[in-house]
C-alpha cells in the first residue's frame, strides 16, 4: 500500500482505472463497428480483375476503391486463371466471412477459352448468384466475350448465358466488360487477352453505370458528377 493512502482508496482507484480501460475498449469497438457499416463490395473474378501483367494499383478494382475514397470497402478475391467452378467453390465461405452488400461476378473467360459447355458454365454462375442473393447481397454480373475462332454458335451460346441469368434473377449486367478495350491498339497486352494499364479506367467506365445505382441502394451517397478515376 502506498504510504498516506488508505487501502480502500487504492482498491477504488484500481477499479476506476479498470473501468476507464474497459470504457475505452468499448469506445474503440464502437468505432470499428461504425466503420464496418460501410458498404462492402466483393469482387469475384479472374485475371481481368486481378490486374494480370500490370501493377496491382493500376487495375480497375483498385481504381474503383480509389474512386470510392473510403466510403465503401472493396475486397478483391479475384485470381488469375480462375474458372466459374473455382469461383463457385470459394464463394460460400467468403460470403459467410465478409457478409458483402454487393457481389461483382466477373468470371467465364477461362471457361470459354477451355471450351466448357455453356450449360455447365450457366450452372456454376447460377449457383454463385443464388448464394449471393441468399446472403442478401446485390449482384452485378460482368459479362465477357470469347474469340470468334471458337465458332459463332458456341460464342452466342456462351455470351447468352450472361443475358439469360441477368433476366432470370433480375440482376444488373454489364454485357461486355472490355467494351471499347478489346482489339484497341495500346489497350491490350501482347497476348491479346489481357488489358493494359491504360485500359483500366475505361473498364471502370464500363462498370460504373451499373454499379452506382447498387451503391446508392446500399446507402452510399454519390456526387452528381461521380465518374471513375482516370
């Protein structure tokens, strides 16, 4: 016991100190909870969303995060080489862990390049849409096209999956993620498949008009002149 202080006073001060620490902890926890109330966007994609061949911060998902300026959280779960089957197997756990408000599904390119039957591709994508909707998340479907050398019949059947699912589940759709990018000089890497860094703002331009209404529905106030960062 400190000289000059009764024992009861020391106990009182100790309890007061613990109460202050506990109160500070609750305050910090409350701040975290408030921060976590920001809308959370989960991007499930392949190399087109994983910034393949360019710096991570140059990819359209990073540009989207910069555009949102901390008003919403963005988790990019995209993996180069990912297929609709792989995405379908990973998504349920991510939905449970993150509880996203919006799920952006950008898959199919690798399925198409491997000649996956459109029906199988549809089933994989449908399971992801249903899982997201069951988790009370809005869904934005990002469509992709495949090279014409795969045959027009297969190409039509494959790209038609996006339109069919968007209509069936009444979800937002970007028909072609690489609109104004594919086949444009300087906007595609030498492999002819992956966009360059210069193309990323244009990709975000393609996504934003369909994404903005979903963000507003989730409670995010957007400026009237909102436009993707260039």
